[in-house]
């Protein structure tokens, strides 16, 4: 058996790539180029040798700060280009390579120039806004002042009789009791303040003025004709022009303070109409000049931003790479001579030749007199896990990694998940009409693969696009299972020939009461369409799908336990084979393997035996006669043997392994307390093997408790996991019944009316329910249940999932990390 297994070809995805721990000794003059070449190769994961140091103690901290500052400037340029609306119109152009120092100098000049242009533009925009506000205040306030003056002339005589001589009374009396005369106002006369305020503040502003002056003011307002651009947010703001009439210096002081608090801008408006017109003409002239200046400034700024935008992508990529190189160099240590950098890391064995070629190329290109030393070392810690995947297998590998990254070189569940995951999904989703809909969606995603890969998608579409091949296999298996269930949007079809059943008479009046009669061989593929609508449809399909769920669950759990054997054999752990794999196989198959055998025999023989009764009384009364429930000769003694084996398997799993491990540990470290005398060369040889010095403490109680938990978990899990596979039956039944309800109670019900509108509404409701409930919600539900079956019921039989991913230093991964 072992020889046969050794001859089997190796699988790339079955176990992770073999890794090796390497050390690099790099001369200082070629360190930067060496790390850059390794970043382009992307096959070496550096280990941080300075993890205990603070960021300020690292060697290349100043270079990292410079790169971070350049990244900030480039982000500033990108934001400015985006705000100017030039991001989509700029196309990158080729440019000769420049040094980092020259780029730093250019970025500083561009930033200084752009900041200065922004500052000038803001000042000009502020002046333009002030003049525009002044112009609108002049236009609106002049109307208020003219109406006030005319009102004063007509009622001059009446108001003169009510003039009060007391100066302090001016703040409390009503405005209508004040002397309103045209011309200049004195301290006791009528004054006004004009200005402009944001429209959404006008109501609160008026209320505050009314309360502060105790109602002794007259507030006039009018909406501004034009909107004002906010120089900071570049948004257009609606404004309201106001004129406040009041009396007294104290009221004026209060009003001005309130204007300042509300951010209202006040502008002086002369009472003379001639002066108003003259000032308006001057303001309009200055506005035209400022507008021309602003337009010229915007064109100049856009031109500068466009010139930067041509090279922005290349500069950002260059700075990103340089920062990554210096971050990696900070993970290395100087040797004692301070002339070389020492680095350590992991790489796949197949990549050693490529790495050595890159190191030789870096030494040659940097004109270094000393080459980079590359040699393999021993390591105590476990290597990282690295699987080489493609577009098809990467999504299935991500499904497994979401549960936990595989331990180094352990069996990879993704190999089997490629088939079992979409198949178990299809068992729950089986309908070849719905499967065709999913297939069309998957084919659209695959056909537009290149175009969609280059776009930035939303979170949902990105997830859907990443799992396009998972969706493809799920749809194909759904079509296959739908053909077995003979359901096309819940409607059966005679695809593979005629039915094996017929009615008892020509009228078929008793088809749903007494039932049909079988008159020829069974339907060649899948469920006979005559079961649809018959009186025994639901009991038959329930029995069929429930038994299929049990069979599929037992098979998949057995595959998981068999994979634990291959893991133990690969890691040379005979203890796990003898005291874990063997009793687990015996326990599971003595109970649920036997149940699966009874199901198959019952199907083949057509027996009416009650399997519930057989399994229950196998434990309660194993020696009793089975009677009508006997399916084959020798069933009762076989049940007794299987029950005894299941009882023996539990202590077999629990007790031997901890005691054997303690015995092996005692024998292995029995003489370690005595040191070995030897020469200095022998001491050096011992020191160079860190694995030999590594002494793990053995805690028997901890090992025993862990084995007890594992045994109890398996025994109870064998029952609960088998029952968990019944979700395949439950969700398949729910999907079928939902499809039937939507077809019969929506589509057929609407089709029973002669009205075209009712039929159209019924078709729309049926399409909506099919798309959003059956194709979206049911797909998600079946996906999550299939995920749980793989993570819990399948993978816990053999998969530890306590490894860590291989994350090499690679420039290719920097772009995706930056987008995230």
C-alpha cells in the first residue's frame, strides 16, 4: 500500500510549496538595488530583525520620512486635479526615469507653485465675492431706502407732534414714533445697517435682532439675484440682502455684534441716489476686471495641474516602490563591520535559482566588488504556507483560507472543495431553470473578465466577480441536480422519455386519490415526472432527499477522516494513524456507515423495513429478533459486532495516545540533564543546530485533557454532523416548494384571467419573486449552508488551519494595497 501511494504523482494544490529559510549578506553599496530586484521578483518574504526597535531607531528612517512626505505631496496633487475636474481627461505619458532626489526637488517646486496659486485664487475670489455682495446690497437696499424716504415725507407733519426730547428714551420707543426725515441722520434720528447673510440663517438672524432691540427695529430683506461661491468648499451659496432700520447708538452696537456673530457681511450704502449709482458703476467695472483675472488664473492653474497629471501615476508608483524598499531595508541588520546588511526570510524551494540570478544581476548593475551571499539556514518556527493558484482555483482557495490558513504542508481542502462545494450547493438549489439563469450570469462575468478586472468595482460586484468560476460550477451542478429532481422552475418535463406510470382509467379521476399504476420500466434518469401532483409526491421526495443527504454526509465525512490518514502518513505520525484514524473510521462507519448500507439495500430490494426502528433498537435491544425489519441474512449478529466495535473505539481514541506520548518524551530526553564534554569544534557544531537545542516541555495533564476533548468532540460530532447534513434535504425541499408556490399561486393564477393587464402583472410578480427571492436570497442561503458543511462537518476531521500565509516582498501587491 505504501509503495503504491509513493508512486502516485504529486499535486500542486494538495500540499503547500516546500519552503526554505535563507540568509542574505548584502554589501551596503548594492543593498538598495538588491532589494528592488527582489521586489520585482516577488518570491522572498523577509523576516523583521528589528521588531524590538522603535521606528525612530531604524537605519533608514529618514529615507522613509522623505518618501512619506513625497507621497503626501502626490496625494495633494491628485486631490487638486480631482477637484478641478481634470482626473478623467489626463492620460499618462512616457517619461525618462529620474532620480529620487530630482523628483523630490520637482515635487517641492510644484507644491510651492500650486499653493501660491491657490492662495492668490482664494484672495481674488474673496475680493470678487465681496464686490459682488456689495453690488447686490446696493441694488436691493436702494429700493428700501427710497420707499422709507417717501414714507417719511408724506407723514412728516403727523410725526413732528410726537417727538420726545429725552435722549435716553430713543432706545425704547417705537420706530414709528421716531423723527424720519430725509438727509443725514443724527444720534437721535433713524439709522440703518445694510448687508448680506446666508439664506438659511436669515430667519434666526431676524429673531435675534428683534429680541436684542425689544422690537424697536424694522427688518427688510430680499433674496440675492446671484449665488456666491464659497472659496473653501467651492459650493454655491444662496444669500439674502437685508436692511435694518433702528434708532440710537446702543442699538447700532448690538446689531453690529449680532451681524458679526451670524457671519453677515455689512456694507455702507449712501442715502444719495446719485452716489449709489456712481458706486454701482465702479463696483461693476472692478468685478469685470476681477472676473477676467480669475479666469486667467484658473487656466494657468489647470495647465500646471495637467502637466503634473501627465506624470502623476508614474511618480506615485516610483515613490510607493522606494518607500517599500526602504521599509524592507529597515527589516535588515548591519553586521559587526557596518559594511554589510544581513537579512533573513522564507522562499519557495523552486524560487532559489531565480533569487540567486536576481542577486547576481543586482551585484553586476551596482558595480559592487563583493557579491551577495545567499545560503540556506535551519529554522525553529514553522514555515509559511504558499499555494500557487490561478484564476480558477484562487476563489476556492480563498473559501478555505477564510476558515484558517493551512498549516505548512498539511492536506489542502481546496482540492476537494472545487467539486464538493458547488455540488452540495446544487443539491440544495437543484432546479435546471434557475441553474441556467445563474449560468448566464457567470458566463457574462467570464466573457467580460479583462474589462471588469481593469475597473474599480463596488464591494458586491467585486465579490461576485472574484467568485465567477465558483458561480459557474454552482450553476452547472444546479442544472445537473435539477435534471435529477426533474424541476424547471418547479415544472417537470418528459425529457428522457415517457413516464413509467399511467392512470387506472381514461378519465384519470382517481390519480390523486388511489394513485397511479406502474406499467413499464422506471424513468431512465432522475425523478419520474408523474410524481408531480400525485398524492404521494411529498412523502416520496422527502424520503429520497433525506436519505441522499445522509449518504452524501457520511461519504464526505469519511473522505475527511481518510485525509487525516494522509496527513499523519506525510508527517510520519504512526500514533495518529493507530490511535486516531483507525478508531474514528470504526466508530463512524459502525453507526452511520451501517445506516448508509441499510439505505442502499432498502433501495435495491424494495423492502418496507423501518430504518428508524432498526437503528433505535440496535442500541436498546440489540439481541431481539428484527422481524419484518430484517433486510439481509446475518443482520442481527452484524449489528452486535458493530455496536461493540463502536464502544471499543471510544476508549481507543481517548487513552493510548497521551500515555504513549509521555513514554516517548521520557525516553527521548532521559539523558539531557548531563552535558557532553568535547572540543570547541564539537560545541560549535552543536550550537549551529538550533532544532537540536530546542527543548519542548511536556505537560501530560494538558495533553490528556486535549485528547479527551478531541475524543468527546468527535463522538458527539459524528451524530450532530450527520444530522447537520439534513440541511441538504431541508433547503432542497424549501426551494422546490417556494418555486411551486410562485408558479401555481402567482403565474398560473394570473394566467387564469382573460385580462392582459392581470397576466402582465402576474408575470412581473413571478419574475420579481424568481429573481430576488429564488435567485438571490436562496442562492445566498444555499451558499452559506454549503460553506458551513465544508468548514465544520468536513474540515474539522483533518484540517488544523493554524498556519500563516506566505507574504513575499513584491511590487505587484503594492498597487492593490494602495487601492484598498
